């Protein structure tokens, strides 16, 4: 079906199906801090720029109140309502603890998103020197915009900033999202979450 999420086969959905739980409820509890965006408010719809397949612009984010022991940040975006049990739309590791905001990213068409699954972009999607774009659920690096199946209920996109007690995750370039989270979880000392929604 044209226009469906890259990497996911067409599936007919029931818009009344129940929502999965908060994806971070299954992880060890950690203190929270604050993350906000100039592009959307918590619980509100994402702007068109943060959708796919032709925009794929990562949102502006700012955070504060994290522990003094923080040595780096991992930024992620996860859709628990996506086909096949959820999808990771953005993973960026090794963001220095001195960084407390990310500007909105650059627009990337579908071709560039697909190309990044083969050859990752040299410039990190955050624009922060030293930060590392990790693979999303579709194998691409950088931000992959929201693109839920047509007719499905509104999907939730959990943008999280994970405060870590290590400077680098030291992961292989093609590490899968589950491996990234497994490596980061025991080093996460606080987490800030901002949720946007999108429905087609």
C-alpha cells in the first residue's frame, strides 16, 4: 500500500484496539527531569515537519534538571503503537553532558532516509560534535518521521532524553535499537520524556 511506513508491510488496523503501556514502565524506575520542545507540547499532535515520508525533521528539544553525575545523554524517539510491537524513530548517543538543547534538524526526503540505512550521514543529526546516530527500527540513521498506517488510532511518539553515568556507549555502528537500550539501561540515572501524537 503506497505511503505506508518504510520497512513495514501493509496491515489493516482496528482504530479501537487498546494502547500498549508506557514503554518505560518496564524499565527500572529512575528520577525524572524536564524536556520541552518549541515544536510541540506534551500530549499534542506533532507538526507536519516531524512526519514522513518526505519531511523527517527532528524536533527542537531543550532539557534541564538532570543529575550532576550525568556524563552524557542518549536521545530516543519511540512509537509503542507501531506495527509489530513498536518502532524506534531516532537514537542518538554520546551527547556531551554540557549540551542541554538540540536545534530542529534538516528536512530529509524518503530517498535520503533509505540511503542512510546503507551509508550513515557523516554529520550527526543533532549537529553536536561527537554525538553518534544509531540505527532505527528500519535500519536508517537520523530521525525518521511519524508515519502511522492510515486508519489506525493516533500513535504516540515518546521523545526521551536519558541521562547516563558514562561518557560513551561504545556500540558497534550497526547496533540494533534493543542492543542500544540494553547497554544504556544500567547506566541511566534519570530520564525526561515528551510525548507527541500523529494520526493519518
